[in-house]
């Protein structure tokens, strides 16, 4: 049986209606039929009910039957199901754990700086492919493992230098690049140091294991050293625009030369510079300057606040962007001129068509930058565009 208090009020129909509080109501079949018959026979109007309302404190007894019992059980089962589901979510479900793992992986991937990592992997693959195509008789699966090791070494250089930069530029990045994992707090400084040190040691170990000769380990160590000089106190060469540019040029050119020597060493070939690589070396050396100075276009506000002097803070975004456009156009024109002057050394038609198209693309990007009034987001996209150019030139290198 179920006990409940009720409120009743008279109506103009001559019938006393009894309202049972919802929390205590258990439907019975007799009450159900009475109410149903009344509603079907005569519509209810609000004017039927008197304003006199009184409540009875007397308990009303409802007899339990099959309907009320099943109603109660199903209600309790639903409540138990909802409660159990809530407890599972509160304790941490598999979905939440998987989300945390994916979030951590995404933070580490962004710590590596994806545009640089993708560029390094693609450039290394293109240079190794160029050498393999010309020496197919030297192909073997152990050689592929060696090539993969060299590629990981180059990747370790960029992870290490990027890690050092993010650690020492933490305060500046909170203003300039708050989405970086260290600046946003997704990766702690301690974990950033751990990743940087592990990558540095792993890369050096791989250069020794692969028997690449003394030159490749030297280039690896020099690249890490320049990255340290660029970011770490008391040196902080990034505070001077000339030393900052010098460090970046050495890093980009050094890694490309290192990959070329690694290709030759892995195949057991003499490290002679082919005409195609000489042209690539010229292009990378000149392109490294725009990459070095354009990286600060989006950081003007933060660099000024922390006293970092760059070409962008000194002269403004627009003049520096124009210098970048000019150097890149000069780069493409010079490569096309080389293809015209020395057609016996190069695939002139491929070079002329590809580099003419790229020169037009540079002009288009310059127009976008000008149209946006050198907005921070557009400057960041422009910098990534320079890395795309860097990678595409290695793709063209395959057909030079």
C-alpha cells in the first residue's frame, strides 16, 4: 500500500477533485478509469474550479496492484541505470582515457612543430630518392633502414632546437604564440626538457651507429650548438637580428648539406657535389634568409615587450616582407637563369616551368599579405608558406 496526503477542491460540476502530490502518486486502475471516463465525457474548463482550495492531512490508502508494482519497478530500474552510468563517467571511462592520450599525443606533435617536421621528412626522402634513382644497383633493405636512421637524425636536430627555443622563450610565447604546448601549459617545462634531451642524445647515437663518417656527427653537433646559441642565455643570439639570421641560415643549410653527405655515405659513394645539388644549395642558402627574418613578422608585439630586437621590430612588418618577396623572386630568377645558361647540366624545361609558377605564387602570397595589412595570423601563414617552398624545391630537385 502507498500512503499520500491530498488536496481537494470543489468544482461547479458538483464533483470534488483530489490532487495527489506527484512524488507520492501511484496510479491505480480504478482511479485511472474514473479520470479517463470523466475527461472523455466532458471537457474540463478552468471556470469549473472554485477558488476555495483545501488540503486534507488524512492519509489516503491506495491498494497496490500489478500496474502500480510494475510502474514502481520500472521507475527504480531507470534511476539505477542513470546512477550507474553517472558513476562510470565519474570514475573515468575508456573514452575519457583515450581522449587524454590523443590530447597528449597532439601536444607532443605540436611541440615538434609539424611544419618543420614534415618538411624535414619530405626533404630527406627526396634527397635520398634522388641518389637511389641514379644508383638502383645499390638498393638493399638494410640500406633503407640506414636511410631511415639518417632521416630520424635530421628530425632530432629540429626537435632539439625547437625544444630549446620553446623552453627559453616561454614568457614571450605566452604572448606571441599562446597555442604552443609549453606556453599553453599542455606540456610542462620538465617534460619539454626531457623530450629535448632524449632527442639530442638519440640523434647523436644514431649518427655513430650508422657509421656515417666524422663529418655527419660534426654537422649534427654544430646544428644543435647553433640552436643553443640562438635561444639560451647568456648568449641569446636571437636578441641581435644579424646573429639570429646567421644561426638560422647555418641550421637550414647545415642540415641540407648533412643529408646530402649522409646519402652519399649510406650508398658508399664519394661526396662529390653534383650540378643539381649545387643549384639546390644556392637556392636553400638564399631562401634561408627570408625564412630567418620572416619568422619574426608575427612576433613584433611580444618581441618589443621583452626587448628582443629583430628586423621586424626595428623596421616594421611591411619593409621586411618586401625584402622577403624580393629575395625569393631573385632566387627563382637566378635558378631559371642557370637552367638557360647551362642546359647541359640541368633539365631546363622542368626548371623553367616549375620556378616560373613558384614565382607567380610568391607574388600572390605577397598580395594576400598586403591585403590583410600584415595581420598576425596572415604573417604566420606566410612563414609556413616559406617552408612549403623549401620542401617543394627538394621535390623539383628530383627532376633537375
